């Protein structure tokens, strides 16, 4: 089958997944962060991350080898090269260059919420940039970062084209709509200081989240509603990360209002949603119970997927295959577990890894190949 | 004067009049003047509108994704 036909077939099968209808095979998706670099034979991640041509071939070979139907992160960890030669930001490689660490960093003071919501670009330029670099940046350094961003754009287009036109595989979403709380906890204040703000400055925090939702989220929602492309599982993605530190009351005040508005918008405009839930979402599952069937796929991480299936019969699920088993288990153990998932989760299921594949010890090639073969051939 | 703090109120001619900076100069963190001088210095891009839009995107990436 040629790539165009494959793409069309996959889109139709994913439509069935959304509707929880039966397919004659189980769809797969990769949840790869940068494991593909080790799979390609590199021992030092920077060798590939700092060379977009090498990184393209890493990903292109990955697409070909495993024949996933779709990918959570087809472009790999592409932003690190932007600041390759300067000490900037919170993402670093470890001493052995065999893993990437994203630090929990605080770049914003507690009294700066008004600056963020009133003039975000000005605040980023005047305050955040210098706090993220060890030394003052020069004009030449920023120009170099700008040139690399253009290279990154070219790399990104190359990957997107290869994925669609050569492999007939899909990307998980077109527009990633992070909730405004993520901007605060993940990018500006960090976990510790956001926790303090929730107790000491909740009014300021809430007011800022309202503004960020209008400025950042609403344009993405409208863009997703207008999207007519054919290369994604869903027009809109909602990556959920920082919600996991919230208790129910905090979730209801600081996360759910924006999530609900996003969901309601998508239901009204018939926009498909792909939720990417890090950590455990089961304790919040009741909030998702009224989402109409056919609207969303929910990618899980640490949750027991069998429990989530019972709690949310209205939603398609993705996930399930334990990364630990993919590395430490035998091929037969992986095959048996994949069969159990396919049989017990039933219709409306995408077989993916239960955590992002990152380090070398997150999967073995033979196990991943075996699991994908089961998905193609085993029908419960 | 207050209006000049709002980047969107500047015309391309006003932005261009701020001039460029040499590669070895330290970044001017004033906003929007320093921002516009940096944009003017992006000589690998064709015109002021493109330079300002590109720098805005770059700023967003640098302030969040990195």
C-alpha cells in the first residue's frame, strides 16, 4: 500500500477509535522522547540532537523500522540545539550525555504576576531572558539562536513531510493547547514557588490564568476549529502535566475552568481532542465523564489503564504497554501483555508505551517490534 | 510617551530609526526599544515586519521551551 493510502486507512481507523468502534487491528503510536537516538546506535544524545541532519535520519529510520500508526513526538527533542553553546535555560544533558534533565526552575518573582499578564512580551524580554542565562547575552548569540530556529523549522518540515508522504503515518495533534497553569508551574515559577503562590497569592495567580487563557488558549482553539489538514489524529492536543500536583479544590479553581472551556469549545465545534496525561489522572476522572463519545482520546501514563477503562467508558484510551517490561521483560512477556491489553481494553484503544521512551534502558528493539506485530495481527 | 511602551503602536519607520547593534554588543533588555534594536539586527531576514515577528516567536521559545 502506498503512503497516501496508508494515511487514509489510518485516519479512518483512528475515527473508529474515537467512536469506540471495532477495528480489525489495534492501532499503535510511539511515545518517544529521545530513545530513538539510542536505538539508532548513538551513545551520546548530543551527537544527534545538535545535528538536524543526523536527527532527521534517526527519526526517519525509527518511522520505517517500527511502522507505528502515529507518533506523539515525531520531531524528537529538537529545541536543545538552539542554545548549544551557551548556558541558557533549564534543559541540560547529564554528564555522561546519555539523558536529558529538565530542571524545576523559578524565573519569576511572586510580585510579578501583573507584569506577566499586562505585557508578557515586555516582561519576557526585560526580565526572563537575563534570568535564564548565566551571563548576559550578546546580540551575536541571539542571532545565532535565531538562525538555528530557522534550521529547526526546516528540520521540522522535513520530518513532517517524510512522516506523511513517505511513511503514511500520523502526528498526534496539530495544535498543542497547554492550560495556563502549565505556563506558571512548568515554565516560570516552578513547582515549589507555584505551590507557595497557590497559598499566598491565589487571587493574583487566578487573575493571571484568566488572562493567559484568553491570550494563549483561545487562538489555538480557533485555529484547531479551522484546521482542515489530514496528517493528525486530532486537531487539538491538551498536554496535562502540572495538574498532578493539585488537590481537588485547587484543580477545580486553577485548572478545570480552562479545561472545561476548551472541552466545551471542542464539543461545540466538533474538534477532536488528544489528551496527554502525565502522572495519574484517575482521581480526576469524574470531570471527564460527560465528554461525549467520539470527542477524545486519552493518553495515560502512571494510571492503571484497566481502571480508567471502567471509570471512563465514554473515551478512547491510549497507553498501557509498560516501559519497564519493554526493557526488562522477555519478548514473550511483552507479547502476552500486549494481547491482554488488546483483549481487555477492547474497542477505542491505541497501544502505546505507558511512559515517554527516553533513556537507553526504556525499551529493547526486539520487544518493541514484537509488540507492534501483535497489534497488527492479534484481534482479541 | 506612555504609548511608546506598547510595541504594537510603533511604526516600521520608528523601529528602523532605532538602528542596529553589533554582534559583540550586550543585549539591550529595555522594552520595546532594546527588543526592536535586536530585531533590526537580524540581518538574515528581509524586512522589519518579518524581523519583529520572528523575534517575537523566538522570544516565546526562549522564555518557555528552553
